[in-house]
C-alpha cells in the first residue's frame, strides 16, 4: 500500500509540473555521456600484452561518446557531438560487430515514430519505423541527478543471441539472455523523452543503464531565448528497422567470409570486437 501511495505521488508530481509548463513553449537541450563496455575476441595470440593494453585504451576512448538531445514537448533530435578521429593503429585490422548509434536520430513522440540516419560500411540508410511502446515498471525508488529528483523505472528485454566465428571458421552460438534496463526520469521536466530510443515515462529520462552501457545527462539548458534546432534526417535509402538488421547481419557474414578466405599481410593481426556485456 505504501509503495502504491509513493508511486501515485510521483505521478501526481509529474502531472503538476506538466500543467505548470503547459502555457510555455517548453524546450531544451540535454547533453549525455555514454560509456559502452566491450568484449574483445582476438583471432591472433601474437599480440603482446602492451599492444593489447594500448588497443584497449584506444577503443575505450572511442566508446566513450557525448550526445546532444534537442527537444520540445512533441519531438527531439539526438546526435553525437563531433570529435577528432582516433589515429588508426598500423598492422591491425579491426572488424566491429555492432554499432550502437546513428549519426542522427529523430523521435516524434506525438506521432509515435522515429527516423534514424545510419551508415553501413559507407552506404547511408534512412531507417523509419514506429516507436516501440515500452512496458516500463515504475518504482518508488528515487535519487538526485544534479538538481533534479529522479525516479527509477525498469523494463525487461531479451538480448539477441551472440554468434562468434573464430579464425578457422568454427561457429559458436550463445543463447539469448534476459536483461533489466533501468531508467531514471524526473517529473520536474515534463517531456516523455530521453536519450537514444528511450521514451514513454512521465518526465525526461536523465540516466539509462542496460548492463553494458550507461548513458547519463551531464548538462541541461531549458527554455533559452534561442529556439532549439530539431531536425529530421532525409538522406539515405529508406528501410524499416527489421530490414536494416537483416542487411547488417548479411554484411557481417559477408565480411567474415572475406576475412576467412583472404590472406593477412605480414605483421598484420585480425581482431574482432563484440560490443556488449
């Protein structure tokens, strides 16, 4: 009973703030930092520990990203802040098995749809699909993120089964796993939005943890005199999410066949990276 009262209080608080800002043209910009864990599988045992350490540091830097979310009450655009590219390590071929983002992600909360501009081995795609209705479980647990009181919400999700192919072409399949995604949202900011494809809570999502990736808001700019720039991507071959996933899987299998059938140059090592927990 107590938990139900506390959750109801949080929802009433959200209703209060939504009505408080209703007369305003509420808009803002949120800066998020994202850190992604990784699981590296080396196809060669010839790499020295020092070399492995240097590669780990390089890849950690690449996976620590900063994103900008421009939003109003009904829509948003989410994109990575530009940064200098990492210098490529000589003598090392890297195949990334999964990419965790798009160059530009547009969400329309009112129409429950999104558009995502993505690059697949140099070819641009425009992924357009419906937003997933997320079955969030609200809790009474709270914490402070900056100056805002945030409440915890969770959802359960099944991961995709991971497939590993070694240098000899041996294929290993791992069973899908059940993971719990945790989000922290604040009813003090009356937008049902958040980073990446996360949305659907009674307040802006300031932190997400899916077990392998943590995204946290580090800065907020609200209702500034300058109107935020919310752009919807237009370039690229139009596909839906399922079609893009099939194209990506086919391309990865093609690259693995080329890798197994090709010859490495002298002094070159092959490294496959699987991004995830």
